[in-house]
């Protein structure tokens, strides 16, 4: 007879026993007959992964701190100095996000500055190649303005001017081929001017440079002239004028005009080195990224020497980002943009979390002191496997929230724009499903939509959604619509699961109601307070919380219908149908009148739950109407399923198929047809609005089709992917946390911890993001019994206390 070893609570709490069923963990003591490889494998558990993630975060904090000490924190320097091309020839500045300014965005920026009394005065002073940039900026503002005299071709170099009185905009081009006394006089005049230009872009060479006359004496003479120009330029900068010295762009030597044929790119590089050698000791910013853009797009150069349309567009966008970002606050434009100021509410929230950290440290010091004195430490007998106290849990959350703030509310870590390509989207999706299929195993359940299966479904759906958000694939309509199906599928499962629980148990008590709401909303509310974002910003949580409350009200209202009550009184099926019809009718009434919808949801005090930062409810209207029937269809499906199960229409109590071979084949064909129907629809519909309008009525078809395909076969139903199921258990935390520590700039960009290595950066940020999400999930479960005790009176007391705490916050946000 073999004795069974009982696992001690302290072994589980210390991380020797795995927190989940996915990774196998063991005691860190190496056994006698154990190989080194086995010992290493045994250390691959969640607890050790989190320790590695913590060390990586600390290392990257130190790394970026050194970068800021060495190069400064001004993202304008990053914008103007370096960058790289992405696969579609889009320019990505080093370490920051560049907004793509449309004509409307540009005019709005100039109009905003004009409203506050600023004159938008741009000056381009340099050779004919700089004139091309001047013309590109004018064309960006007035692409169809044929009467614009400033764009008229001039056979000889001349000074040009463009005026727009409505925008208080004046753009000048001053021709200057070389650094002469005339250029110095221009800067001297601007230095003395009480109203100097807002932005000056300069780029000059010296006489006979184009002819290839690049002797060392001429370069020394150029450097000397440029040195004399430094003082006037610095005086102009002192008047808060934005001034850039643009390096000379390379040329295509074999395509250059005759007068340029003697000039080589080595000569241009020598001139640029001389320019950098003079200006590096001054405060004059050097615009070097323009040269990198020109070098990457040499094949598009006009006549071999002038920038092509795409290079000019990138240069114009850089100038506009530098000039407008700090005023316009576009979410996808972090270059030259100041960090968001903190609020009093954030200070109070972090102060409270700081107190929890201090208390936790004091508790640890006390335990350590008692241990040194040799005193025995006792723990309550009712301690669970995770013996973390609520103070320790809140202290851990304080550090996690500090990391969130550092990532997304400061410019400490770098950010980049999203990049979509077929390769960047489908390759990660392929890897994810390959891993999911590799980690498949038998489930101990045989029921349709059992726990392992629903966790698996939530897991792979969430991973695909993460790839979708990371790559910015929303621009592809079929992919966008299929992601909508995944989100709707999550809501469908929610309706199915909550109905099934109440149908089988009849439990409609307050304790479970508050438990579900706490698990859904705890981290979201904490992020709202710490990150200064409205509740609606995390749109999925308000959506699923709203529908859960509606499900609870509908099913809890008398008559209370369960599997037991319908056995005693079959007429209750009619009451259940009436509830479903009423729910569908209310949804339809709300949808038919947007005005009525807005009047209901903008009523105080719950208005703050449904509006965005701009006090706009259209985001909630859009999200709600897209899935207005999804939850109800999930509940109807659950009711039909359980009735069919009751009357033995199918049998899922064994490992066999649900139906006979003929019925199974017919159901499989119908399910494949349903999924194929939606896919075909997503490719054929003409625009996003039309697709989403129809989506609300047909989304249940592919969802039910997938459920049938996944469950009709006993072999498929009783196996599941433990890889996907592990992610499914933390799917909610993954969805919420991605906004700030995986993506960046409120999900409009990508967080960069390791600049210059995009693929490796995604791997590192993903690892840290997953570990943090799992820890947040664990801490939520630790705090759950303290926030929502099993006694309904205590739970109601805590809820009232929460409402009292919410009152000053509500007054601060203008809810009352």
C-alpha cells in the first residue's frame, strides 16, 4: 500500500505548487535521481515567470533611465534625429508615435493656435531643394487650389510667400544657396523682430558646391561661415522660435542633371559632417531624419536630386507633428507632446496605495524581527493556499499601477505606431494556433460547453483579439468583422453561462451578484482612478456588466424560473418565453429611438458610466447596438439546449457523438454553412456601417455554428487545449491590461521597451504583460472574499460603504 503525501498550505503559498493546472511546478530542492533537465523544467512555473518579469521591468527602467540621462527626454529630438521604414514605406520615428495629419487636422491646428492669438509664420530659407518642401507644405493645405500664386513655377530662384488670413498663416521661402552675409542678416532681423516666425527651416551649402567643388579649404570656409551664424540662430531660439537646420539629402548620381554630375554622395556626406561638427556644440537642432528618409526613398527621387512625393509627405508630417502635437493631443501623436498632467484624484489614489505599501513593509519587518528573535509565527487554520493578506495584495497592486502609469502616462518608455501587413497579422495568429494544438489533452468533462471548453474558447478568442489590436488590423473589413464575432461570442457565452447557472442552481442571491460585479469591475475601476480614464474607456467591461445586471434582473424577478420549478409547473415555460420576448422588445425600443436611448443613459448620476471623456455617449450607443440581441440569443440558446437535454434529444454524458451519424452529418454541414455564410457576408458587404448593421441580426449563426462543430463529435468535445484554457482563465485581465502595458497611448500605439528590435520587443512586452495580467487576476481573487463576504448582510454593508466612498469622487467628476 502506497502512502499519499498531503500538500502543506505553505508549500502552495510559497510557489512550490503551481497556481494553475497549466504549468507543472515542484519544490526547488533537487532530488537525488533527478536529471538537470528535469530540474530546469520543474522550475517553469508561473511564480518564477513573474519573478523574471519583475527583474526585466527593473532592468528596462534602468536602461531607459540611462538613455534619458544621456540623450534627454525630449521626444522632438527622437523625431528629428532617427527612425526607420516599415514594410509599407511608412516612416516610424525613433521612440515616439507620429500622427498622420490630414488637411482637416492641419487646418484645425492652425485655427486653434490662431484663436489663442498666435500667428502661424513658417520660413524656409535655403536652396531649391528646400523650396520643394515649402511647396509640399502649401500643397498639403490646398491640394486643389490652382489659383495659388505662391506655387507658380519660377525659372529663376526667387523668394515666395503664401498667406491664409483665416488661419493667420504665412509661409515664406527665402532663396539662399550658400551661407552668406545675407543669411546672417535674415537671422539678425528675426532676432530683433518683436514678432519673429514660429518655425524656421534652414538648409544651405556654399558657392559652387553643386559643381563638385569640395576641397578641404572650401569646407573649412563653410564651417567658419556657419560658426558665425550660430550666435544669431541661438538668439532666435531664445525667443521661443522653433528652428531646424536640415541636412543635405543624398542624390542618385547617375540620374542627376548635368550641373550636378560632378557632385557625389561622399561630398554631401562630408558637408553634413562639417555641419554637424559646428552645430553639435550649439543649441540649434539638426534635422537628420529627413536625410534618412531621402536615403530610403532614393529610387523615387525626381530627376535624381529632388525628393519624391512620398519623401516630401513624410517631411511635411514631421514638421506638423513637431509644430502641432503638443496643442492637439492626438492619441497617436506622442512625438513632441508633453506628458498628461496628473489630477488630484490620481494623487489621492496613489497616496492610499502608498499607505498600503508602507503597512505591508511594516508587517514584513515585524515578521522578520520576530523570526530573528526566535519566536514562533502562527497562521490561522482557515488560511487558503494563497495566504496573501489584503494589505499585501493592495501593496502589490500599488507597484503594478505604478508600472501602468510609467508605461502609458509618461514619456519614460518609448512608443511606436502600429503597423499592419498580412504577414504581421497572420503569422502570429498561425503561431498561436500551432501552440494551442500542441498543448491538447483529455478533459475530465463530457458536457457540451464544459468548463475546459469555454476557457479554451475564451483563450483563443482573446489571443486573436490581442494580435488584432497590436497590428492595427481594423483597417481590413473582413478581419474587423470577424473580431466583432469573437467579441459577440464572448457575450453569447456570458448569456449562456449566467442563464445556465441560475437554471440549474436557482441561486439569485445578492452575494453572487456582487461577486460577479467585483470580479468584472475591480481592476477596471482601479485603472479609472489611477490612469484618469472614464469607465467607458474600457468598453467591454461596462458592456458585459450592464448585460449581466439585466440578466440578473430578468431572471430574478418573479416568477423565479429554474429547472426544478418547470418540472413542477410546465406552464412556467410560457413565463420564461415572455421574459425573453420582453427583453428583446426593450432592446428593440431602445434601438429604434436613439434620442430616447440617450435620455435614459445620460441621466445623472449614472451618466458617468456611459459617457467618454468628451461627455459623449455615442461610443456606448455604438457598442450597445452592435450586440443588442447577443446576450438574449445566448440565453435563448441555453434554454433550448437544457430543454432538449431534459427530453434526451441528445446525450452528452459520455464520450460518444451527440446524435446519430445521419443527424450529425446534417448538423455538421449546417454549422459549416453558417460559419461560411458569415465569412462570405464579411467579404461581400460594401462598408463597415452596412456590415455592422446586419451583424447584429446574424451574429448568432456563426457562434452557434462553431459550438455545434466543437461539440458534435465526442472526440472533439472531450479534448481541449490547455494552452488556450490557461489564457481563457485570465482573458478579462488580458483585455483590460493590454491598453496600458502592451499597447500604448490608450491602445493607439505599441509600447517599446527594447528600441531597434521590433520582434524581440513584442516578445518581451508580451511576456511581462501576460505575467502582470495573471498577477492581477490572482490578486482580484485574493481580495474577493474581503470585498464580498459570503454573508449577504456584510456584502450589502460593503456595497453601501463603496457608494459612500464614491460620492466625493462623483462630485469631483461632476456626476451631481
